[in-house]
C-alpha cells in the first residue's frame, strides 16, 4: 500500500504550464519550491495514481538557427530511499537528442529542500541541449530509476548556462530565522484594479504574530464593506532568498488568519498565480486584467497583493 506521502506526491490531474523567462515554458505535472534556496524545481516525469507516466515538455521560441538550452538536473528522493543512478531522455520530433544519466555518488550530498517531508535533491549537473532549428518544444522522458524516486530540473535558461559554482551539496542546518522583515500589502478591486486599502509594517522575523495582527488591523480600516469576499495572492519574495520565501508564505497565512478572526471579510483560500505569472508581477495591480488570472478569481471581489523584504545579518 502506498504511504500518504507517496499518494500526495502522485498526481492524477493534467500537466500545468509554467513560464520561466526568455519565452520558455515548462509543462509538467509538479513544481516544487525549495524551502531553503527558493529555487523552483520541475519534475521530469510524474506518475499518476494509475502509474501512467506523464513526461515534461519544454517549449521554446522557434528559431531559424539551432539554440542552446540549459538547465540543472537533480536526483530527488526520500532520505530512506536514496537513488544513485537514474536517467531521462531529451527528445524532439520523435528523435532522441540526449540521454542524461544522474549519478549521486554520496548519500550525504542529499540537499534537504523539503525537510518536513524528508525529501531532497542531489547533484545539480548542468545539462546543455542543442535545440534544432524551427523546433518549438522538447520532451523529457524518464527512462531509468525507481518509480518512488523523482528527477527534477531547475535554472532553465535559453542561451546562458547557470553559474558553474552554484552546485548545491550537503546543507543540513535549517534556515536561520534572524533579521528583520518588511511587508507591504494592498487591497485591489478585481473589477477594475483600483486600490481600496493598504498596510505596511516592519518587524522581527521571529515575531510574525503581532506583525500579522497589525497588518490585518490596517486592512480592516479600508472602506470595503463588511463581509465582502477577498483572497490573498501569493506574496512576492523580493529578497529572492530562502528565508524570504518562508516569510512570504507564513505572513500571508497569519494575516489571513487574523482577518478571519476579526470576522470582517469573507476570506477565501489563498490563490497561487506563480504558474501563470512571473514573480515580479505578483504585486502588480494590473494582474486583474489578465484573462488567465481572472479565471482563478471567480467569486472573489477583492484581492490582497504585496511582498516581503527580509534583511538578514551579514554573518548569516
């Protein structure tokens, strides 16, 4: 019988398309954000509950000349089932362009990005793929490895390889929660993108509860009528750090909780738009004009957008 963790990891839905920049899109069944690095990982192949493998597709702008596509490749596995060898093929128009073999030689190399679940990535090999001219997409297909282990790719870019010194290896200590955090929020009308309220506060990263209550109190002073349906949009991590990613999620949850406790708004489930928007656009009021975004805002009259900036001690 599959464990609850494995059932949670498997997916029965369709692949989702994510924009990664330079006109490149990734269509995959799963995306993870590293708890410590803030790095985004896209699974090479997702197995659904019927054990049907759904490969990942990378779409690129068509070019009259061959193009070089780069990404990092990782073994991703549970600490109790370390996978030392796995492989996937890169295909275009039914032809194999390259086979990528991942060999994790040292179990201690496991990078615990998902520490609460005991999962992590190891390796980080830079892969270069020459995409043929006029080719608009390549397919990544799992070929070797146990089904309970995964392979991930990250740092996808067209024409520019990731820095060679960025290999991530053994990092077992948790993210240090020290420093200050600044959070600014805006309440936006879904109808026209106009601002109807705002809140800003600065505090310690280890004192989020009072910070969240202060933000919630400021938002309830807006002219919005009591009982209106609102939803948080995933906050922007302006620091682009692991701690910033953690703070963005925790502050959104705590402020939403404080608003629910105040019984002023009808607070809906938080909406994650990172699958259809770039990170830099998450705190932009104009997102309500995006048709893909509007589809996710059904039943919501106002959204709360914003971001967090974390200042960590220099010696961290």
